């Protein structure tokens, strides 16, 4: 297969498997999405979705959030891990949204990435899922799969994002990044991986990855 045929195979397979694409993090507006994405760093989406209702019951907007102390925020979000850093980030970004953006989440990569605890990936998720702006946030699943599929060299997340944006049509980015995440969880996980179920890697996978897989399965 040519690279373009491989790319088309990935797109077609993902659209067959995920014609409707659920958003992994529960939210009701750009602000609650921003907070949920921030909490999801080194934490599962399932855990985040258990914790955000408790937090949003107290504060689901920046004005209410800064009425709480950093300590109070930290106590609620503790199960998500990294709570000292995340609680300061949530309080700090809420304050800046009020002072600089009238309490609204800005529709701009530049302004989002200026906020405390908000990196490029978080900004990309908010831009794509809250505002529909084409972006390709790369998480661990996408990074792993793009390497397994021989569509990037796996050197860095930044390189994976660059390659994804180069290979896939821009109008599909917002769907594809979610479809790849769901596919990675269901069919191509890091642990307990069964290549027989992973039709994409089995068909277009990097030869060294396939060889290593078969070697590991030998009795």
C-alpha cells in the first residue's frame, strides 16, 4: 500500500467503527470542558467524569470558582492526581478569564496557551471540541497508534501532531483525533493488546512493531 492508501484505509476503517463519535469528557460549555481537560492530565477520563460533577456543583463558571480557595479546589480534585498544580491552575486561569476575557474562554490558541496549566494539547482539545476549530490534539493513544501505523517516527508528540496534520485532511481532524482515541482504547491498547482484533495495525502496521508482537507471543 502507498502512504496515501494507508491513510485512506485508516480514515475509512475509523468511520465504519465510529460513525457517531462520543466526546470522552463530560461538559456543558467551553469553561467546563477546559477544566475537565486540565484535570485529565495523567488521569483517566472515567475518573475525571466522576470528579467534575462534584466540582461543578460548587463552581461551574470562573466567577464561582474564585470564590473557593485553592485548598478547597484541591480537596475536591485530589483523586485526579497532581492536585496541588491543577488546583492552582484552575484558580489562576479562572481569575485571568474574569480579568482579561469577561469570564469567557477565549477562542484562540494564543490566549488559551497563556493560561496557567494550559498547554498546547489542552488548548487544541478546547479549540476543536468547544469551538469546532480544526486541531489535532495528540494524547498517548494517538502518539502510540501513529507510531504503530508507521505514520510518524514517534520521536515526540509535537512531531506526531505535525505528521497527523500533514497526512489527514484538515476537515477531518476534529473527528479523527477522537476516533483514534476510541480505537486505541478498544482495539490497540498499550497493555493487553490483541493484534488479531486490531485490524488497522494488522493491515498497515510498522514491520518492527509486528515482529516484536509476534516474538512476544512465542511460547
